């Protein structure tokens, strides 16, 4: 079979057999699929050899870029020893070393590591842990059964995680299946649901949160929050102080704080974990995505000695945390994560990241020239550009116009892979992207937004 035939076959079989996530397949099968075959550094190549900048770190995971030699080698070395052994009652060196490392780099007090494979499962574990912690607490038996979660939140797609989600488009249909959390306003300053403006609002959303906590403290096990940025909702950046005040309230009302760092952890916000910006230690912290540098599925749910100890008891007391997946703490994935963290330290990735954060900030300023840009939100090295029909009224584009999708398809023609969240264009390249590629990424995004929203002529940019 020659290469053209092989490619056509792959395209046909993709349309025929693969059901793609978060994808309207009726539209998908009408188009020629983009099939990625190779990656290196900041770039991806499709099966025809076309080259693209990876503007979203392959869904927010490749911390140091594709094909990082040190991570390749760590996995290869582990392959010579063992690919999988269970953590259910046994252990292995990579899981032990990684747990020790994670304890040393997370906010002080998070001393225990529970592994799983995705952000969703890390959240699922946190919810169950928090619930069971109170259930086994002699002072509060069977009382604290509820969760507080934020509007616009996204914590993953498994049923528990969907239950504490707040994006109607993704979550509403599953309503009858879900836990029923107490929903509070999210600190979404561009479209505040309390109709206030920051900073004159004096964080009215926190005042509301306090009222809810005071009323429901007796029945609330935990509050779950994405620290600093509600990423999947379109990079909604919290105002300074919101996270710290939330922590204080959780402590005051004896409600556990679960910090979902799946999107914002691993350096994304400029510090290893977003909680560090406001000197916050949650009771439970979840991480995933970039943990293995974009190599293998691995996540971790970390907690304090106090919570861990509530699960200790005689065998027949059944205080055990009865949870664990077949591939929990897979040795290949743990080895990849260790190599990923080693690169952070060896290369001083976080110290250097400031330059890229500034370049991105500077590059985004020019987008204000485009009249359909309603808001630009950036925290560290993650950004969202919200496109609107009318900047003054903030009226969105009609959904059927698919503005966000058109922009990313335009960017694709120009050699850049992006993925929008509705009409918010997300920019999240890997942390070490070079200045030339970063400029090119910003320029292509600008030209694509302009082309789609202002009907300007296509201009070749590369
Ligand atoms: C904050 C947050 N939590 C959880 C998840 C779910 O992670 P996964 O897709 O690995 O299950 C995501 C995914 O985007 C996320 O952004």
C-alpha cells in the first residue's frame, strides 16, 4: 500500500470506527480528519507531513514539549524492569519515589498520595475521601453529606465529578444521576452573576459564600474549587484574595477544602501549584494532566495526615478506603512523572517561565484592536480570548455561527493547532516554547480571529 492509500484508509477508518470525545460526530465525519503522526518540541506533524505548532500542549499536558529525551529514557529504562504491578497491597520503587517527591513540592501538610489515572478520577477520589472522612468522624456521623461547588466549574466527566460541575452544556443532561451540590457564584468578573464589578464589589461573591457556609456548615463535607482559574469554563481568572478567603471560610466553618489543580498545577500559573500564589494549603489537592509531562495517564489525590488517619482502624472496622483502579500508580507513568519533575528542577523551568508569561501578555495586548474581542484573560502561561458579537453589551455570537470552531479551523490552515472552549480561544503552549514559536502562535491566532470575525482576506503567515 503506498502512502497515499494508507492515509486515505486511515481517514476512512477513523470516520468509520472512532467515536471522538466532545465532538459532534455528524459534523466530524463530513470533514477530512486531521491525523497526527509525530511530535517534537513545540510541533506536531500530520500523516501528510504537514507541520503545526501545538498551541494547547495536546490538551494542556506536555509541560516540556513533545518527545522529551529524558522522559523517553525514563520510560524505556522502566520497561526493562516491569511495565505494571499493582499498588493494591504491593508497592514499587517509582510510586514510592514519586510520592515522596510530590509531598516535597506541594503545599506543606499534604503528606499522603493516592494515585489514579485521570483528572476525573482524582476528583472522584477526593469526593469519596472527604465524604468518608466525615462519615468515620465520631463527632459528625452521617451528618455531613453535601458538597459546595462553584458555578462554571469543571472537574471532569465521571459521575461524581460531573455532579460538582457547573457548566450546563456538559452537565445538565445528567441531572437525575448526580449528587446535588450547593452551588455558589463563581468569581467570574467579566460576566458576574451578582451583576457587580470588580474591585468595587468588595468580593460580594465571598460574602455570599460565607452566608451559604454558615447556613449549611452542619451538612457540608467539603467545598471543591479550581484554584485561581476555572479553566474549562473559558479561563475565568479569580480576583486576588478569593482563594485565600475561601480557605479561611472553610477552616472557620469546618468544611474540607478540595483544590482541583488538574488544569492549573504543574507550573501553569507560574508556580508549581496555583495554591502557592495565595499561600493556601487545601485539605485535599488533586493533580493530573501535566504530571507525566504529557506521556502517560497519571493523577494524584493528596491529603493531610489528619484525613489519612481517619481511615485507620482494625481490619474488621472497615474504615479502609475501598477504592483503587487496576492501573493505579502504574510504574511506567510514575517513572515518566519523576523524569518530568526532574526536568523542572534541572532546567529551572519555573524561574525561566516568567519570560514566556511576559511575552504572551505583551502579544495579547494587540488583540484589543479587534472589535469582536470582548475579554482577554491570562494567568501565568494559560490564556483565553473571549470573542463576542458586541463588545459593549458583551452579547455573544449566536451559537450556530460556531465562531470559536471557525477560528481554530482557520488557524489550522495557517499551521497552528488550537481547541476553543465555545467562543473562547485558548492558548496554552508548553512551558518551554521558544520566543519565535510563541510569536508565530500569537500572530497566527490574531490573523485567524481577524479573518473569521472581521471577514478579512486570508493572508499566508508562514
Ligand atoms: C480542573 C479540571 N479538573 C478535572 C479535569 C478532568 O481531567 P481528565 O480529563 O484527565 O479526566 C479537568 C480537565 O480538563 C480539569 O480542567
